[in-house]
C-alpha cells in the first residue's frame, strides 16, 4: 500500500491558478469543488449586491466572492462569499492568495451535490480557523442557517438575516431566496 503525498498551503499557493480554480485543499489533499449553477450564482450575486450596498454606507468591511482563505496548515477553502470586517480587512495583502486567515463571516450557497457531512466539515473548518459566523443558504428548503461556535439559528420565510457583526443589515429569507 502506498502513502499519500500531502500538499502544504504554500505548495497550493504556488500552483498555477488554472490548476487550482476547481479545487480546494483539505487537510493536504486536493479535493474537487462542486460547480455552481445559475441558481447558485443568482443567490450569491443578490447577497453580494446587498452587502456591497451595505458597506457603501457602513464603511466597516467588504464582501468578496470566491476568495481562497487559509484555514489551517493544510486547508484552503473558497467560500461563495467572504465578509471581512475592518480589522481583518486591513491585514489583507490584495495581491496574495490564499488570504492567510478566514473571513469574519463565511457564506456558502448549498448545492444539491454536497453531502451533509461535507457541509458540516466545511462549517467546522471555518469556525475552528476563527470565522465568527457561517451562513448556509439552502434554496431547496427555503432556509438559511447561521452557525457560530455557540449554536445554530435556523431562519425561514419572513425571518430576517441579521447579525451584530453587521449592525443595520437586514434581509428576510423570502427576499434572499424566494425570487429564484
């Protein structure tokens, strides 16, 4: 039986972008990422637009789509949206990938091809690395999960997605998911 050759984050970062764009680095292994579909892109795009509008008037951070973030020595993940607040934002070298730390809020739009185990592992990786919240958008069930190290909130229908990390930001689940 052969042994696996594991890759470091530095090895991953040194690869050509074309070689890594469809992969994440999970515990030293290149793992294929599920590809999004138009529904996935629409949901991510709407939330990104709402967040950009929010940050235009609240100069407290920024939202980026598809940005590679280092979560541990052997793990790089690319949230659908990464929300960085001022303190972390100031520490980002805009030319460096992966970002050497997780976003304050990692946002994932769930794909039907992702297993519950894989999604749970992803959430745990973000939180263990220092993300303060992980938002999971589940279009098929019209739900948004907000997970922190202290628990999970499940939002449906007219319930608002709000967080103390983004004072004044509010959008209902129906606004974010029902139009698609």
